[in-house]
């Protein structure tokens, strides 16, 4: 990982110089990220210092070469250096914070695994092994490291409590405290805590409340920034400069980054792609699979509670499942009955075919839980399924919020296309240099549409991209159509305005 290498390189250069770090959040983040990356507090601070100095020197030389005014040079390079330092120094804390909601969402699943082990007469170490084998995105790696420490002589309870202190989720900390205090028994405290996941549910509702403003802010940014650029380029006389074309990819990339950030935050509350790739499944496909999988858990839990084994239960409920999960069950059954593999191997095959990360992880978890006790696993799976259905319903409130804002985003996109067309037609008249000289140098017919073609191309491509990407952001049905409508409206607006202004 690039950040890990940067920290290691910077720490070797800095050696043991520098003051002792007293940033408690950074120290906690470095401990938390130990299963994922090998970094130290000293290395992070050294990397932040080194990179800020490199940016300071490099940008200073570059801007000096461009002969930028000294009064503007100093604040620009100082701001770039400070921002770089802040980004590097806070990166571990930011990554840890991003894991917080994910850990809270998985906390109740992990807790149910501990309860199942205790019901079956197992120990804390047995439960830690089960979690380590369950393919949780972060927790399984952390618990594998925990098993290594236990094998070296550290008590499991100590490892569990130390891990609880060094991770950001309050729910997980509360669960592990209850587990250690229960002394490997299913107590009243364990029953009271079971099924409660306050942090994840509160975060979902908070995001729902923030969604409307965040959605409109993103739409406004990608529509108003091109308008501001057009005014600035016109006043500076750059409307005819071919280099203006280079701004189009910047606007498209900015729009894509804002849209993807919004989309990723939206998708995290249902499921994420199991393996990120260029041809990853769409959010609609993943949500469809996840909803079908929740129905599968409800049916499977009831069959297991009645005393059936996992193999028999899968075969019994197969015809009642939706096609998304039916394919996964068929994969597991074929591995068991055709290839004579174990149920764990069969479920692992099905896990590898899942589109979503959480569905894949829980298929493996179901097999491991049933190995301990199929009937007890049925009780636990039924409770998990009901809880996930409730949480999914809260998350789906976002759909209605997005639908309510969709028309606003459409109108904002269309009107901005018209405004950009009018501004483009005014660009030859706004050059402030001509106004400050001997008077306006422009006369009718002196500047034609071909002269401002770079600006027209930039704004036209940006308008097409904005219409397409904004429609995708709000889940619109025909993003290509709105993109074309925006582009044509920009063209019509420019043609009408330029005709009235006498632009050749």
C-alpha cells in the first residue's frame, strides 16, 4: 500500500528524531489498523512532515517559474503544505472512522456467534476461532492475529478486552464487555444485549436526515462551478484559448468523484460488491440479492429450528427462494450431492458466487454456526434475519427521499445547461481587458463562434456529462436521455443568445 510505504520510508529518514507523539486518536487508529497495515505513530508524523515539505518546495518552484506574484505565491504554497500535512496525519483516523459503522453493523452478528458457542458448551477461544473463520471484512483478520497472541500465552479475555478498547464501535465494545463478564455462559445480561445495535441504527437515521441537503449540495456544486468558471474565463479573455479544453476532464472527474462518494455511502447500508472490479455488479443487483437473502435466512432459520440439518433444510426451501439466492443454494447442493464435498465446502462455493460482500460472508457464517449446533443456529439466524429486515427497511427510507429530490436535481441540471449556453454567448463581450484599455475593441463580426470553440466544446461536454451523472446519482431511469436533453438545451440556448447578440 502506498501510504504504508510512505510512512515506512519517512520513518527511516527521520530516524528517532522528533518529539514524542501525544495524539491519542492517532495512537488508537494505528493500533486498530495493525491487521491491515504496518504503520507507526512516528512513521505517520514523519510522512506528514516530509510530504508537506516536498509539496512546499515543489509548488514554490513551479509557481515561481510561472512568475506568479509574490503576494499570491506565499499563501498558495502555505495552504497546499498545511492541507497536505492534515490529510496525511489524519488518514489513519479517517480510515478507522470509516470502519466504525461497518463494525457496528456486524457487531450483533458476531455477538450471536459468541452466544451460540456458549450455548453449545464452547469457550471464548472457540468463539474467537468461529469469528476468525467467518470472513468478516475486518474482524476476521483481527481475530486471526488474536489467535496468534493467545497461542503465545495471552489469555483470550485479555485479548478481547484490549481489542475492544482499540476499536471505534461503541456497540462492539459493549458486546465484548458483556461477553467477558458472562464467564462463558448464556446469562440474563447476554440475553438483554442480544438484538440491540443502537449505533448502526442511529447512523442510518442520521444519514437519512442529512440526505436531502447532501444530495442538493452535490448537484449544486457540479452545476454552479462550471458557471463560475465560464464567467472567470470570459472576464480574463481565455474564451478563445485552446487550453480551456483541458478543463473539461477536470469537471467530469469532479462530478464522478462527488457522485461516487455519494453512491458508496448509500450502498454501504445494504451491501457492497464482494470483489471491487471494473465490471462490478450494479447497486440494484446487489440490493435485489440482499433482499432475497434475508427471506432465505427467515426460511432457513425456521427449518433448522424444527430439527433439520443444514443440507436437508437447503433442499427443502430451495423451490421457495427467489432466483438470486436459488442459484447460490444450487451451487451448494451440487457441491454436496454431486461432488461429495462437505457442507462447509459447499457453502464456501456458494459464497464465492455471491454478488454482495455481506451475503458472501454470512453464507460462510451459516455453515460454521450449523457445525456447532444446527437447531441453536436456527434460533440465532431467525433473530438475525428479523433484525436485518428491520434495518433494511430503515435504509430503504432513503429511496423515498431520493425520489422526492429527483425532480429538483433534474430541474437544476436543465436550467444550468440553459444558463451555460447564454453565458457562452456572452463570453466575447465580457473580456475586461478590452474594457480597461481604449474602450471595447469588439465590433460586430470581429469574433465568431469558431473563435470561442474551445470554450463551447468544454461547456458542451461538461453539460452532457453533468446530465448523465446527476441522473445516475438520483437513480433515474434514463441517464443518457437527460444527458442529451441537457446538451441540446445548451446548444439551443447558445444559438438563441448568440443570434440576439449578433455573434457571427
